[in-house]
């Protein structure tokens, strides 16, 4: 399995709605609303990097209220 953290900036007042919607997407392991420059942080996983990319581009980024995402791949050091 490959994993990535997705840092999400939402429209003002939409963090709760965005987090709730993303939490229902298969492949999402954890969703947290946070403070700072990002509003929601998501841990997602998939079998391959391509599958993970598809999850992010085809599902997560289509959730209403998202303005911008930054994906950080997990590496095993």
C-alpha cells in the first residue's frame, strides 16, 4: 500500500462540510480539521501510486468547497 497526506485549503466556513464528505471516500484512512494555513488534513492510501493519484484527482479534488490541495507522499526511511 502507498499512502499520502493531502493538505487542503477550503472556502471560508466549509472545513466541516469538506471533512465530512472526504471521510466517506473509499481509500481515506483519516480526516482531521486543523488550524494554520490548511483547513483539513487527510491520510489516504491505495494499492499503487497510480491508484492513489486517481483517488486524489478524481474524488478528493471534486469535493465542493475545496480551493487548493497539496499532496505529500509517505516514504519509508
